[in-house]
C-alpha cells in the first residue's frame, strides 16, 4: 500500500550510496523533489549526477539507502517506477535506422500503449516538437537538435508523471538549446515534474525551481537559485591587462581591495576581484588602474563561474552540513 | 493489493499502473514488437536487406564451383553431399549477427531506454531471435531455390523440404542465442565482431560439412564427430535423400537444446544486469 504522504513526493532519496569497484560515486545522497517542480541537479563531470539518475530510473541498484519515485521503491517495485517515469539519457535512445515516427510508436507500445493510441500520440508529439515533416524520415538523417527533440518526445509517449533528463542540452548548438529549453518550459507550465542534470549554473539558475548541487557524490547545497547565488557570493570583476605587469596592477589595487578578494594570474595577465560593492568595485578598479597608467585590454563584471560557486558553496557549508540537502 | 492512483500533473494522466512484473502475455507482445522493429529496419534499408539474401546465393555458387571438381564421395554426386553442408555453413555465418545486434543495442542509449520502460526485458532477446528466425527462413527458401538450379534434389518431397527449412531455422536460432550471450559477455562491439566469427571457422571446417568425417585428418575426426555442424549437415542430407535420420537427429536436437537454453538464460540475465 502506498499512503498519500509518500505519494506526494515525486522523488524521495535517503542516504543513497553507490560504489563502482573501489570508487565511491555516491556517498549518502538525500534528494527530495515535490510534484510539479523542475529540479536541477547541478554538478561538474564525475560528481555522480548520472549515477544518481540511473538509480532513479531503475537502471542501477544502489548499494545503500532508499529511493522512492512517486511513492514506489525503486528496488522493490522497479516496474511500477518504470511505468510512471520518462527518461532522456545522455545518448539518444533511438533506433537510427528507423523513421522518427516508428521510433515513437515502438517506444509508446513497449511502454504499454495500444496501437491506435501510440500512433495518435506519436503524431501529436511529432507535431508539437516540430518534427511532423521529418517523421517519415530515418533518424540517421536528423540533425543533433532534432534527435534531442525526438528523444524527448519518445520519453513523453507514456505521459510520465516524472521526466528525468540527463544533461539534455550538452552538445547542442545554442539554437537547439533554446528550442529544447522552450519545450521544457512548456512542459513545466503544463505541470510535469522534471529532474534534469546540468553542468551549467546559468541553466539551473534560469529554469529550475530548485537546484541541488552535487559534488563528489554528496549534495553540498540545495535551494532555490537565488538562495544558492546568495551563498555562492558576490559577483566578480575580471580584468585582462593589455601588457605584462600584473604585480604592478595588484599593487595599484591594494588600497581598495582586501588581499583575500584579489586573485592574480600572472601568466594569463588576469586579475579577478570579488565585487563586494557591486558596480562601485568595477569603477574603483578601473580608476585605480588608470591612475597608475596600467593599460587594460578588457574589464567585465560577471556572475561567479561554476568553479567559483562550487568553491564558495563547499567552503560555506563545511562543518554545518557535511552531507544532505538542507531543506 | 491496490495502489493509489497517480494523477500526473503533466501532459496527461497515468491512471493506475500495470501489474508489477510483465507476464508471459507481455513477453509475447513485446517480443513481437521488437521483432517488428528489426524487420522494419530490414524492409526500410536496402543495404541491410540485400546481404542476408545475397550471401546464401554467393556461397552456394562459389563453394560448389570451387570444390566440385576436387572431390568425390561414395554413394552419389558430390554436389548432393556438399550443398547441405553449405546450407549449414550459411547458418553459421549468419548467427553472429544476432549477437552483434544485441551488443550494439546495449552500447547505445536505446538499451537504457528499453530498460527504463515497463516492458518485458527478455523480449529484447526473444524479439531479436524471432526476427532472425524470419531471416533464416527466407534464406533457407533462397538456398533451396538456388540449390535446385545447381542440381540439388530433395527426394523426400514436401516433408523433406519442410524438415530442411525447420532444421536451418532451429539451428540458426540456437547458434544465435549462443552468440548473443557471448557478445553480451564481451560487451565491446569491435572485439565481439572478431571473437564471434572466429570460432566459426573451425566449427564449420572441422565437420562433415565439406567432406565425410573419415576423409578428414585423423586428429580432427573425433572433434568432427561431436561437432553440431556435422550432425546438422547429416540431418539435412538424410532429409534430402531419405537416409537414416534417427541418430544424427537426436544428436542435433540435443545440441540445439543445449546451445539455445543455457546461453539463452544467461544472456537474458546478462542483459538485465547490464549497467
């Protein structure tokens, strides 16, 4: 029996561990995703994102911990989990030699749909993802972006209550990326619960309702994008010098910038300054450099990069929340 | 046990859920769907369709033309002896494709897709074998047709013909299952390509396919006698000429069962357990 409280959560993972050989890919992951949310699992390569996704999708068995998807335990009832999820993996799950339409119908029917319903949905989804004209052509002739859209359409054939996407935008050109995001946004507006993995902070930032940061097999931070940004620290000012003389430039800035806020890379002639005062930091920096006659090739203010955000998040949270999502 | 009905907030509703483990009905249905997939690929791709059809014609004509004047056997024309051997050779050459197809699927995102669906997992293997059975069936008909043009005669009428086709299909499936299991053990497509075809050279030649066992080198004879290819060739000859069938048929049946069942179970397990 599944009681109503458990069924309320789309994903509920507790203390999930997984090792491959001697390598611990997941070291006690807790993850909660409520229905209707678009949750992002953010992390660098090798953080364990794909391992976690594969456990959620019943493709891998965890060593320890419990995972429930829509109230169904992934180990005890994998088929019940499979009947309510859709998975778009890193590699397109399509038969290249078959037309797009046949792929959709096949996957729909294997998901349990009757022939008529599968054909109807295949036609609808092809239409919706702008593939109607190409539906009769073999997938081999599709562009990368079309493949991704078809793959996503295939994941939607069984109308999943939870859609899992593993790095859906990796390897896509900017145009296709925008198209895919438009499709995902439309799905979210329709209320589909989604979990997607990404390496891109901006992506998680712009689209996700909740962001879970995974690093070295542990969730090191979780919350809304705004929470994380606040925790990841201020913006930074990036200076690229026109010539050598990074040391002199650092000297010029010493009056206004605390040493811990200044990072100098002599080799690439680059200075990175934490913008504690926002735009004022940028203006002060520019003035000080000009006053000392140091030529600047480029000066910009930007969000902290993923690396910098990770550093800030790991150091910010150590000691208080060794593992697990603080929610 | 009844489950709470999940109402997807998404683009549609999931009403209830299917019974936990797909039963025999689901296995049959999904296997047919998978078989349909492979056959549709064959139908839609001339390149993939033409080779399985060309291969039997080619090896029949080549082997007969090259070997015929070199050899003779007691009790009839060499052609009549050789052609059943070539029919089995064709099966042996085709079977590795089954294994390769499976490991190629396992290598792509499609395998993950299938494993994440509430379908019967065995259907991936069974369905592929069904579509291969169709290929073996069509190949057998082509071979019988070409053989007839080359002067091969089936003296036992329709039952003999049906028997020949049945043996070719059954033996092909059994070898196909073995290949599937081996391919899944190997996992690497390129290694599998070499490894699967390699054992079939001795398998085909250390047998009675091209020459009677007592004409082979002495040390090969015991091997040739237990080789399933020998029993398959012997059964085809007996079916064509109306000779004694029982002993070789029994040996072939045993081989077919062993080659199909044990690796079949292991292959399905392997597929299910794949990362």
